[in-house]
């Protein structure tokens, strides 16, 4: 929890990050604001039919804003998954769960699931911002179509496909170009956020 406190100090107050409403200095345990609509994963899974393209795009934009804020503060999340994004009462999105993250080059204690990370050959290598961006491509994919990449393929085969840079067909998918750039680790989180800002005109 001490790491999480340092991360909050590095980020500062930000609309895309849950607020700390109380902090116990003895246990280093934070109490976060209550975000009544739960995780992005659960919300999309249970309410997909009611989601508009505009809301999906807003979530992608807000998620990229949150990730960009983390990276600007020297934080690599290391666990970009739909369950680590939370929704408030107005369905605004916030990025959460920094307990396993990397700050200023520290070793992370979390790793994203197979469909949200590029295969690594050296598990002792330092965390990289690009790995968050790769996972973010899969997050946008999930937001747009309500499914994980290669959802019907075993994880070991997904890892082989990713290692060969073979990704799901997204030619007909909204935001497919930025997803491709994320999977190619060719953009920064700030550039992804700028992309979605531009879509808003």
C-alpha cells in the first residue's frame, strides 16, 4: 500500500483516478471514493445491449486520459484489464488498482492477462510504458465489441499469435486504426488520448 500512496502523490488529484477519501497512516490503507457502477468489465458484460457507440467512445477517451496521466507521473500500470477501470454514478470512467504497478522504474508485482499483454521473453526485464499501450489496444477492443481478443482461443495459442504479431481482424471496427497502433506499440498513451479528443471535434 505504501507504493500506492506514492503513486497517488505522483499523479495528484485527477478526474480519471479514484479519489482517496481517507488514509490510515498506520496501516497505509486507503479508503477510495465509492464508484457505484462497478467495474467496466461487469458493466459491459451485463448491459452491452444498452450501450451506445457514443458511450463506448467516451469510455475509450476517458481511459486513455487516465492512462496518460499515469504515464506522465512516471507510473506504469502493468495490469491493463477491464476489471481495473471503474464507473461512477454518471458512467464516467476511472483507472484504478495501482498496487502492482511500477513507479519510476520500480519492479512491478502485477502482470496483465494473456490477451492484454505482449509476450515477454525476459520476465526480469523492467516494465515499459509500451506494454501498457499494448494492453490498452485490447481494452479498446473490449469496449467496442464486448469481448476479449481471441476469446475462443486458448491462452497459449493467443500468446503464440501475439508473438508472431497476428492480431484479430479489426478492419471493420470503429477505432481499428488506433487499436492497431496500440498493438504495434507505435503510439504513446498521450497520443491515444489525442486521437479520441480529435474524434470529439
